[in-house]
C-alpha cells in the first residue's frame, strides 16, 4: 500500500519535508508510526512523545489505533491552535 | 453560511456590517474577531500554517454542528493563514439569530471548536526566534461544556 504522508508545523520542521510517499504494510496508524521511527533519528525524535501528536486520515481526525485500510492520506500535526 | 480561508487581510467592520445587513429576519447579530497580540512589544509577527485539504471541511463541520444545536439565520467564519503583523485581524466569526441567546452561544461554540479542531497552527516570531504556540489545556477543556 502506498500512502501520502503529510507533516505540519514543528513535525514538518523536524522531519525536514512537508509530504512524502510511503510504501507500507502497516495496518494501523500506530504501526505506521513504528515503521517511520525505525527509519532514522529524525523520525524517532519527531514521534518520541505521541501525546503531542495528532493524526488525521483522509482529512478526518483519528486515533492512533485507527485502521489504515482504504486510507490514502495520513497527516501528522501538533494539537491545533486556531482562532 | 459562509466559510472563508484566505491569506489576505480583511476589514472586520465591513464584514460585520455586510453580515448584519443580509441577516434579514434576525433580531441579533454577535461578532467576534481575533487579533495578533503584540505581547508588550516582544512579538514581531505571527505565521499561521494550515492543512488546506482539511481546513475548509473542518470549519464546515463545526458550522453545521452549530446550526444543528441553535436556531441560526446565518453564520460567517473567516480565518487567515500566512504571515501577519501584531494588531492584525487573524479571524472572525459572526452569528445571526432571532434572539441574542442563540447568537451568543453559537459564537462561543464556534470559537471553542475553531481553537482546537480546525487545522491551524500559530508560530510567533520574536526577538529570540520563532516558537510554535502550544495548545492550552483550557482550550481542550472548553469543549467539554458543549
């Protein structure tokens, strides 16, 4: 499965790019995060505290145990600060 | 109902007047606007990032929820992204209803949800560099009252 993965705010800055295409066998968001962390230090640092990270699947907020079946776009970002 | 996400600045007064003028049948209009604080002169500016694919749908979902809860004639949400100077208008909401209680409550609801559920991230630019604004626990707590 190929996913488009997006990063916003300080996650984007730490990872070093705003989006990438990821080939993965992960079945949940948590598994995808584990795969990314295993890649290198930047990802491990970025995802070191998941309490500070939110995730959206195809532009809908989701939880880390959410399944990835049928999903095309995964976005990681900090808690939102609109208004 | 109007939702606008834009980089350009806008005239809060003109938007409010136009909104009130087209709120035919309503007896109450409530408006709110958020400004870039200058933090006593310490802030050089602000940069707001957003998630273009999600921002519009998130705002529309919040707006639809407000309409389901209160009897509203009309609503307006305008939110900017990009660079802004201290004192500039960041965003506004307006609600129109037959009576003020619905208009006030819906405006507060829209603001509480916009803070924590619309994909915007603020970065403050100060003398010592740039800092991402951290979400406050109170903002998350504010959602529980609805």
